[in-house]
C-alpha cells in the first residue's frame, strides 16, 4: 500500500506541464524535419536544379517549397493535438491523478485510474469521441426513419432551367421540372386531409392534397387509377410521404398530360408561370384547362390574359362554387402572368388564398391586376391566415424538405402594371388612385383617426366599389365617437356600414364583408344606446333593438360564407349574447325605475291625503273680537 502511494506521489511530482498549441506546433515541426530531413533535402535538390538551369532564383525555389512544408507541419500538429496531446486529455489525466475519489477502492487497494491516470484519460477521451460519432450515426438513422440515404435515394434539386419548356416534351420532363413547385402550390390551395373524408354531394372520398383517386404503378412504370370509394378506403395512402407519392402519380397520369395537350394545341409558350397557373386551375377542375388555353391563344393584352382564367367547361359547372372558383382563378391568372411567383407562396399561411374579398380582385366581369391591389392582397392573406405556413407544412418530412430546397426560385417575372394599362377597361387609374388613398388612410388609422377618415372618404369618391374603404371609414368614425362621446360620429359609422352593403348589391355578394358591415353598424347603434340609457330611455331602447338586428344579420351572413371563411362567427355570436344581456338588464332597470317612481307617487299621494286629514282634525284657534 505504501509503495503504491509513493509511486503516485512521484508521478505527481514529475508530471510534465500541459503544452500550449504553439509549443506543440514547434515540437511537431522539429520532429518532422528531424525524422525525414524534409524539406531540407528537397530544398537542396531545388537549389541544385536552379543553379544548373541558371534561370530560377534560389529564393523563389525556397519560398515555393516552404508553403507545402508549413502545411505538413500544421496537419501533423492538428492530428497530434486531436488524438494524443490536448488540454482535454491532460486535464482528465490530472483529474484522475489528483482527485481523492479515485484514490482507494472499498477493499483498500488503489484504483486503476489513480495508478494509471494517463491511460484512464486516453480511454475516457476515446470513448467520448466514439460516443460523438455513434450519436451522429444514430441521429442520422432517426432523421431518415431507420434508413440511411444513398446516392440513388437522395432527391437532388433539379437543375436551373432557362426559358420555357418544350410543350412537346415527355410528361416525365414536366414532372422533373414542376413536381416540387406543384407541392408548394397544392399545400396552399388544397385543404389537407390526413384520412379520407366524404364531402356533401360527392361520390368519391378526398384524402391528402385533394386526391379522390387511388394510384398504383407496376414494375414497367404503368400507372393505374381507381376511384377512392368506401369499398377501398383501407387501400388509401397514409402519411405525407405516401400521399405526395400518390400526388406525383396523379400529375403524371392526368394533370400534366392534359396541360401538355392544350398548350401544344393552342401553340402557347410554356413558361414556368403559365404551367404553374394552369396546374392550379386544372387541379381543381381539369376540364377547365382547355377553355382557359383557348382564351389565352386569343388574348391580346394583360387584361385579356388575366380574364382568360375565368373560362370554364360548362358541362360540369356548379354555380354553388362560382365565387370560390373566381377567387382561385385570380391567383392562377396572377401566377401565369408573372404578377407573383413561387417564393411568395412558400411563406404564405395555408388555405389563406380563399379569404380574399371577391370584389377586391373582380370588378364588372374583369380581374383587377394593378400593383397596389396585388400587394394589398398578399399582405392581407398574411394577416388573416390562421394556419401554419407552406414552408412549415412541408418542412417536417423528407420529400417536403426536398421541395423547399429544390424548387426553382421564381418571384415576379414582370412588374405588375400600374398606369400603363388600366386594370379594368373603361376605368383608367381609379382603382389604383383609390387604393393609394386607402393605404394612406391605413397608415394614419392608429395615430390620427380623423385624418384617416378623410382619406377613406376620398378613396370612396375615387372608387365607390372600394368596399374595404367603407369598412375602414365606419371603424374610424366609431373610434372618433368613443373618443368624443359623439352621437354624430356613431351615426356616421352606422351610415358607412349601410352604404357598404348598398354598394355591394351592385357587385358580387361577399358574405364576409357584408357580415363585417352589419357588425360595425351594430356596434355604433349599441354605443348610441349606451349614451342615452339614462337621459332618454326610449331612444336607447330603439338603438339597442337596431344593434341586435345588425348583429343577427352579421351571424346570418357569415353562415352563408364558405366554411373556411367563418373565422369571426364566434365574435358575432358573442355580440348577440352580450346585447341580449344588455337589453335584459336595461329593461329590468327600467321596470325597477318605474316601480320606484310609482311607489314614490303613491307615497306622495298618501302623504298629501294624510296632511289634509290632519288639517281638518286640527281645531281652529278662536278669533279675537274686533274693537269698535
């Protein structure tokens, strides 16, 4: 026991200090030169060659050979530091040699790590390196779900392409070039279903990115299609990877063959934007691709190219979905004509495209396409979207991540027309001017509601169809009414909401905007009621009744909107509940006040009668006789 402790004491006394990186570098360099003689031997040879040729300066030869020599020294030092002599190893060795925990075993002997601290330090260090490497391997397995990708399995990003695709190219080329962008668009434009869902009035179930068919590919690459019915639901794909594989076969089987056919038949230039726009249009209703392409062939300007995407195959048209289709087709037209691109959709909230106000993008049978409107719509969907972005949706599985990194970036390919071409025929500049004034009002809305209201009024004068300006004007007047406790502003707020709905009768019926207008009018009427509930109960009661009617109209209209657009239904339901409670409280207070009034009147009458009785019962004082 004493011999072992003495050995340890000597070891600690004679341990060498930890070398600095500079010391290690110099020691490594000395060892390289000492063992190999390099680079001195090479320098000598170079000197002899230079002297013989008499055309290469000796200094140049030495400098040329000094660079690889320094590199070898650096590599040698780095390898030695990493694997043999570094601060981690030396620190661990000192820990084993000095820490009392590593001195004695329970049976009285000295621990192995204390007797051999250097070996124990190296053992721990190499185990740590092994765990790091092993952890990386296991993590890689987990990420790839137990399957290590090889070169064949990795989806390499498609090469950057320049110019339009050849319309007659095989469908496989369309898939190679447009599959990843198609994933981005379908993630935005199709509601995702993890499991098959049967929609009202539909014969086939829907699963994943709007798929209503099952696909299978044999060993020869032939694809077969079968309807997704209740009888074969167990065969439906499960999970994003499998469902997007089905989506890819769907594109190969019918979508891109149809697009390829009609682009070729109408001799259209197959730009990326056009293919993307037709893909979204055809993914909803494939039969509409033909009429759209025919209209594009005859289009002469931007407006006619935009309006071409309104065309549809009347044989399978359902007017129930007309407004939703018009909205979707506007996006398709913008993409096809270069007013927006794939980049804008990657970070857009999913399913937000359908929330745009129809009258903002569709006027008098034409699509609006001025720059301010396009910018407004893109900002609007970002603000009203409630779901995760397309990027987040695709980022949690392998093929989705490949789509994010591998799609060909393409933003706007042309500048949205401003003043060079009216957005709507016969209405030059009015929409753009109105939108410019509207944007100025929005910028002032928080700091100066009065100035903002003036801007919104000017916007309406420029374009009486700017429904958002009516809605914002109503809100500004409501704010001014609250700030100044002004009935006049509340009345103006209610009138602006009514004017909005009156104007909508001449346009497309937008149930979301209509519901919002009724709600704004209801709030104004409720505020007037609050102002007069004590001073003029009759007027207060009348305004409360109008407020309730407006709130009920809000709820009725939002229930007529598309299911995905009913975000504010809870707001309208709560408004009805609150006004009912307020009316009930008001009426109860009025009844109590009336009872109190009657009680006071009765008590007052009783007091009067009592006073008269007392007066009669009180004897009169004798009158004094007058003197003569």
